[in-house]
C-alpha cells in the first residue's frame, strides 16, 4: 500500500531508552485476532454515520492535493490544517470554506523555519505551531508571540494540559518532557519495550476531554497515563494478541535492516501502531499486520473488539482526531473509494461529486 511505506518512514525516531522503574501492572486488552478476522465487522456496529466535507477548492494547497497531512486540529467552529508540503497553516469553517492563512513558513516576523505540529490552545483562542528547532508560535487574528524551548535538540510533537506543555522528542533521552515557565524537565517512564531500535508514532499523545493525557508506544501499543505531580508516565493498558503479540528483540548488534525487520515481523505480529485515538470508552487504532494496514477497535466498557482490513461494507477506516464527540480524518479525493461508498453514504450524487473534487476532504464520523 502507498501509505504504509510513507507512514513507517515518518514514525521512526531511533534511540535507546531506559528510565525509572515502575511496577504498576496495567489492565490487559484481550483481542483474539484469529477469531476477529473470521467475523464481518459492519461500519454500523461502531458508527451512526459519516459526513464528507470538501475543503474549499478556491484555495489550492500543494497543487490541489493534501499529502495525507499529519497535523490538524478542530475547534468548535474552525478546522486548522498544517500542510506538510508548504508548512503553512490554513483555517476553514466546518463546512469546508477557506477562512484565512494563519501562519507561514519564512524568516519574517511571526514566521517559522519549519513546522512539525499544530494544536489549538486549551483556551480555544489561538493556534500554536511547533518549530522542531525549539519554538512554539502562537496565533489568533495575528501573530501573538513565541515560546522558546531550551535544552532539547529537536521536538517532534507537543500538547497542552492546563498550564503545562508536554513535549515529545525522539532525539532525546527520555522522549517525554514537560515545559513550564520556560523550563523543560524530563518525564520518567519505564518503556515496556526498551529496544535499541525504539521508535514512535508522529503523534503519540491521546488526549481526553477531562484533561487526562495518555501516551502510547508505537511498537507495542501500550498506553501510559501522565502523572504531572510526579513527572512520570504510568502504564494503564497493554494489548494481548495471543500468538500475534510483538516481542522484545534486541537489535543492537543486528545487521538486519530495521524497515525489513518491521515488514517481515508484521506478517506474524500485530505491530507497529501507526496511530491511536480514544473516543469516550472506545479506542480506535491502525496497525500493521501481514504487512498491510488494519483497523483495531476496542470498547473499554464492554470489552468488545474488532480487528479487520475492511468493514463488510468494503471500506477501510482511518481516523486521527477526536473532537466535540466526532472522529475525523482528512483524505485526498483519489482515495475516497477506500473510505466511503454508497453502502454507508446516503447521497450517491454527492459521492460522485466528491470523487471529482480538487482539494482535501474532511471525513467526520459520529460514533455510537
């Protein structure tokens, strides 16, 4: 698949990581993969409907196509997108109409040299853009100012929780840091897979609306909750895939190519996790299995799970954001058939219209 090589390429951040010793057992999420593969999972088992929103064609971004933008965020009324080719940040209303260019790559006042991630501030009043070289820029109607990140070589993602900002850096040891009052300090956690070839996803954070913040490891999918009082990340959930569990492998002296290792092992194991979103009691993730991208759903309350390549309606699933009770994804029109068809979409004429669109399409899923 086109997406797999690209997503593996962006998830790597090789480092050695060993940290504090925490002996807190985490609840196990049991998923019988072989059983799940034999069952037909319906889109309507998990979702009420999906809405497709074409983004304003009057704004041509990257020759009219989003290259699977890694980073976007949604407020009550606005969609913000960081275009990975131009590094500019654009805003749209939730009907897809272009509003304005929020921030630009450049060397002028209020411009940045590079952008890796964006977030809407917790107040909802401004957009924050991460320059991985050590700055977070804030914008509302115009440039508001920037905050410097001292002492870290590179920062690959960030998220606000209260007055604190949590930073993720695959170039540092450990990965996680807290930025508060201009000072960054490490977050201690004991990786369940302390590999020589450790890596993580582009966005390893799972935020919840009650200010809880989780962090997941791409190799295992294991989930940690951040403890801000003790500057630690505590294990809360781990996955049990039976014979398909990923295993700790020391590659420090291996001559095996890391990409080949990932692809080869994924024929038998469920890993790595490409993304993960938590919507209420439900976890939605995409992982590699049989060297292809599979969807993994799990309901923490009912213990119901689903693991599949496609819904029985013939479409795939890929979400990367949960906001205001909805799950979201952004796709290019040429891949629309992978995610939407007339078996779940109640307007065939609009489906035909969307296939001929010339810009990105926002998919909005309403979970059950």
